[in-house]
């Protein structure tokens, strides 16, 4: 596997690798930096090889140009691409002779493998976690550069032995753009066991029972709305804070995560008007996350409709909240609405309207509604929306690719 980013909290990559190892594959994950926690805390059963990119200042996860316009963006992209190409070439030199299948994550992994030199490997699986060219710094690239990268992605995707992605909407978009037929493997956590389901269901009968999250912040029995995941722009944190004046005074918003907006989140938590109403905690390792989530009353998935990538997104936190039995407040965007409707685990709102957010919160704080949505979410997590079910599609792809000559 080639992953040109931090693996520490990448649950999709960790779950896929663990599933393949359990199925008998010898899995090596090559990434550019060491996990930010000891590997044993991430997953001691997996082999992770760290190979840092060389001779580049534009590293994955590093700062993007904030000034300089198109010229600065293009310069950054060239430097980034140079480091990516050299990183891919080093991986192919080291592992090419012993690798039967290359599983490349996102466009960065696909480009690294292709640009690393030599003949294309015959068995490549392209794992598209999102519409990469519609995300982050890629959106600031000049149109000619973006168009060229899109054509390159299409050429490489059609050459791959298989393509997998995260939901039906992204799969349809990739099919329309590139003429590929992706298999869908959703980012669902493992199926909760009976004890976990019983514990999560109990939250609807005894709201506010202090657990790990409530004890940590001293929240007692106050209602809690929780955002967890990457702290990036347009993911609804400020939108929810903008609705706080319309929400119950005792409601607390808790953010668990790290990323480019971490300083901004900490500054907002220190504002006098938000003191005792807004709380932040660094990212929680996957093995401990569920025990924090079950302590909240509402899971927030408020992506703002500013890009196609958000219109079609189903972030990990959506499925993690459903798995923990949290009623979901999600943006009224196509894929989010589809999952909310299928599971019955929440409601949707206009993330740009404080009044719509407040109305959604009021609905989810109703005890009878919360109890019903919690039960429906846990039933969905025990049915199709779990990793045991989703991983069957991954194993099917590997069965087909392994049979190729």
C-alpha cells in the first residue's frame, strides 16, 4: 500500500490492511512519516514502513501557500509533485520485486506509483477516498493545471486493475469522468457487539449519564453536540457556533480533532461568549474513540456546500456516530441525506442557516425522537453499515485482481 499522508488516524487504510492481512495477504504500508502515536497504539499487527520524501519543501500535511496567487500555487504543486515522484520511485525500487498488488490510496498514491518510473505494474488497485482534485489546496490550482491533472488521473484510473471508492455518489462521478466502474467500500467501523449496543442504547433512557467525555470536561448532565475528525475549513464548526444564540443555554459543543484549524478552534473556545459552552480535545486513537462518542447526545456532520467533494461526501465521522448510537445532525447534501434516510439515524438541515441548525437540534434533543433514532442507528450498524459487511466488497476486488495473469 502507498499512502502519502499520516496513517495514525486513517481508519480506512488501517481497516483495509488488517482485513487483507487476516485474509492471508502479506501487507506492507509505505507512508512518508512515522505515526504520531506509538505503532502499538495504532495497530501492532500491521507492517508500516516509513520512507520520507526527499529534496522538497512541499510535504504532505505541510503548509500550503497563503499568498502569491496562481504563481505560488503552481510553484507549490510542482515542488509537491517532485517530492511525490521521488518518493514513488524509491518505493518501487525497494518493493517492486516482491510486490504482487499495489494498493494506492488517493490520487497522490496513484501518481507516485506511475511517476516513479519503469513499466506500470499489472495489478494496481486505485482506492479513491474522495474527489481529490476538488479538495484542499487542489481547488486553488489554475484551471489548466487542474484539467491536466484530471486527464492524468483518468488515464491512470483506466489503466488500474480495479478502482474502489467510498460511496455510490463518488462512484458515479468517477464512472462519468473516467469510464471506470468502482466498487464501493464504505468507511464503516466494525459491527458493535451486544454489550456495546446495550450501553449505547441506555443513553437514550438515562440522558446525561457521565462517561469518559463528560467526566473529562465536567459536563454533568448537560446536552452535548459533538464534532470529531479533521479540523478543516467549511466542515460546520463555525456554522454551528453561529447558531449557539438560538440553542439551549446549557447545550455544550465539543470538538475532538486536529488539523489546520486547531489554533482557530482553541481561540474560539477561549472567547468569553463561548466559555463553558465550547470545548476542544485532541484526536482520540481509533480504539478509544467509541467510548467518547457514546457520551454525547448529537453527532454533527455539517459539511458546507461549497464544493462537489462536500456534496458527495460521507465522512468517517458519519458512520462512527451511527455506530455509537448518536442521533445525527447532517447537512442536507445528497449522499449525507441518502445515508440518514436509509438508516433513520438522524435529520438534515441547511448548514448555512442558524435557524435550520437550531430546529434540527431541537428535534434531536426530544427524548422520544432521540431514543428512536439511536435505536435505528444501532440497528443499521449491526446490519449493513459495519466493516464486516463492507469489507466483503474489498475482498471480492482482491479475489478478482489476484486472478489476473
